[in-house]
């Protein structure tokens, strides 16, 4: 089975890297997994109704978000 990649986007906003992997569309819940919202570095993950991770957003936390890529890709194929 070929590897599945999840959609992603990165940009800099006011000098801070914003990284988005997967999607938050249709998410049933979100979970903060790095830092504190409003801090210079934080990240949030999104889950569907079956509690599969569907996406993540990192503000200054690209490394943490990118580590979730394989799990998000697996959820996209389930």
C-alpha cells in the first residue's frame, strides 16, 4: 500500500510559523497538546466522532504538529 500524505500548509504570520496538517472540518473535539493557547508556542489537534485524529494546527509548534502526520494520514484512509 502506498504512503498517504495528509494535506498541509505552513506560513509565517508576524514572524511566527503557523503550520496546519489535515483538517478540522467535521471535528467532534479538539485537544491542546503543546503549550497554552495564546503562548508563543502552542498546538491543537482535532478528532472526529470516532475519536480518530484528523488534523492539527501549530503556532510556533511545527515540529510537534509534523510528528502527527502519519497518524492523521492513517485516519484519512480509515
